[in-house]
């Protein structure tokens, strides 16, 4: 069974690169303090790595 990750948006997207805002939208994060749970697949981990300065990630 793959690990699950809890991803929380903790910083604003105002003034960020459009590419990073698109990545947040693809993960389902819209507003500060929004939380999603995703499987730890290589594509999800790559997205998290790109926007690591905007989110907190916890293993569930």
C-alpha cells in the first residue's frame, strides 16, 4: 500500500509564478489552510517538490 500524504497550503499564492499556481490547482489546493490527502506517487512528489515553499506535508 502506498503512503498517503496530507498536504496543507500555508502561504499565499499572490505574486507567485503561474506555473506554481497551476500546480497548486492540480493538487486541489485553493485557499490558505486548505488540506488534501494524496497517495505518494512520483508525480505527486514532484509537484510537492516544486511548491515546497508554499505547503506543509505530513505522512498519514
